[in-house]
């Protein structure tokens, strides 16, 4: 690989090397994000949807409140 991060992309070879680096870096960043922010797939029941809607919240804030309540830290 001749191209290095921080250098300009001048040739077709540089462009190919940059594409490889870019893809690798994107995958690394995605793994870091997924480790930092775990994803929870949640499909609420009709009853839960009505409650979330009545509180003018979204799924994330409703789940946050439930987790905090379970941990003994009531949200404000």
C-alpha cells in the first residue's frame, strides 16, 4: 500500500488504497459504536404503545425510565 492516511489521493492506486483504508476504518468505527451503545430490539404490545403515546415519549425514553425505575433511580 503506497497511500497513507493524511496524504492526498493522487493516483488510481492511491484511490484503491484509500478505499480499502476507508472501508476498514468504517467497520472499526461501527464496532466501536456497537460496543459503546448496545442495541435492543423492542416491539411493544398495543397496550404499551398506547402508554408510550400518552406520555408523549418514544421507545428509548420509555425503556430508559423502566431501567432507571428497576435500578431504584426514579427519573424526574
